[in-house]
C-alpha cells in the first residue's frame, strides 16, 4: 500500500471525494453543453457529419454521467455510512485524533 494513502485522515479523504465529485459535475455539465451545441448546429452540416458529431457528443455525456454517478455514490457512502472507498486508508492513531472518525480521543 502507498505510504501516502495510509496517512490520510478522514477530513482529507472527504475533501478528495468532494473534489472528485465537483470535477465529475463540471465534466458532465461541459459534455451536456457540447451535446446541446451539436444539436443546435445539426442543420448546418452534412447529415453524416452531424450524426457522427451527435454520437460522439452523446457518448461523452454518457461517460461523464457514469463518472458523476460513481463520484456521487462514493461521496454519499462516505458521508452517510463512513465507508472509506478502496484506495484510501486511515491509521488507528489518526482515527483517535480525527473528530470525523467517531473514535474517542485519548
């Protein structure tokens, strides 16, 4: 396991999950804008190009939506249930001093 992952506090994990979610939301919004743009210019370009552009834009929206959903799921699981996503870890010493961990301080 990476030493950097082992030393993260719950607060750091929460911030990273929030950042991941924020990034995923921005990517989804950008992909949605791109799809709307392609829809508005559909009559201005040859039909084959328009179809390809729409298919590509729709694929980007689908991928961005899936990424956003996954980021939201990971953040929600952490926020509601305290589930730390795989790839994150917290040491017992940090859990004892972290007010978000629910562990009593010594």
